[in-house]
């Protein structure tokens, strides 16, 4: 699995996700020359779909399996739970197939299935199971 990630100063985004290196490289070639220098291809050896991407304001992106995400959510719900109902632990994205935005190199992550994981999300997972987030 290969991810095309962009970094522009403090701003980061996933610009594409691909099963093969050939597809990732082909996509990278579609990005304008002026923007291509902000992009890099990450090799996520050992990961497959569904791919989960956790994003927070300080650490950037973390690429996880479903089992790893479930373990993280349990840790948030027990050991790291915040009292504030507005607290966002992470943004959690789920990718089930190759993905790229309509305009190569742009940030369309908001269009991906995702959750801003807060206490409501943690309670829902505890009550209805992790799968309930993606139904």
C-alpha cells in the first residue's frame, strides 16, 4: 500500500492512496510541477484495505489496521478520556479502495469517510461496536 502525502509548512494532507507503487507514481506525475515538491510517496508495507488514518494536530498522520484503531479508541475511552465533550482525540479516516482527489495534489480529505473522534464517538463504539461507525 502506498500513500501520497503532501506537506506545505505546517499543513499536511493525504493526496492519494494506492494499492500499487506504479499507480502512486503515475498519480504523482499528474501533480503540477510547482506542487510536486510538496508531495512524497510513503510505502506502508504490510497494510491493506481497509486502511485507517488517524490525524491529530501535533503528530500528523498515523496509518493503522482496524485492530490497532479499535485498541486506540479503547485507550482513549478508558485511560485518556477527557471531560470536555468538545475534545477531539483524533480525526479518523477510513479508506477501502484506491483514492485520489479530482484535481491531483489537492486537499480533499474532508470528502473521505471520517469522524472527529470525541466522547460521543467513543460512547457509540462502546455501545454499538466499531463497525457502527461505517454503516
